[in-house]
C-alpha cells in the first residue's frame, strides 16, 4: 500500500477490516494500442474498440438476461446451480474424429 494516495490507503484498510465491502468487479479486461493516437491505425483501433467497448457491453447484456431469468418464476426450481453465461458456447459440442 506504500505509494498509494491516503484515500486509497484508507479504503484498503476499511476493506481489510471488514468495515466496508467492495462493490465487486465484473469485467476488467482491456487492451491499449501502445502508440499515440496519431500513429494508431484503423485496424488497431477496431481491435481496441472491440475489446474495451463491445465486449463489456455484450457481457453485461448476457448477465442481465441470466439475472432476469433467475428472478423469474421459470427459475423457481434452480437451487445451487452453475449458470453458464457464455453466449451459448457451452451448449455446442464439437466432436473431432
């Protein structure tokens, strides 16, 4: 914690002591092109936009659908289950011959 601003040190101390709960983190993925704006090409910008903007947006949409389902009467039988929120990828089985 050395080198952190005082406010951050106090927040960490409150979290460590149990006085405060962190809000949680859903998505912390991101990329940076490593170049100045003037030197960043369209292809790199599109990749940065896809990872930093589009991915969290669609992840949030998928989680919202799962939360709405779990809050509905249709999920009244669901207890202690793991719900995959992956856009349906685990529902598709690929069998290699």
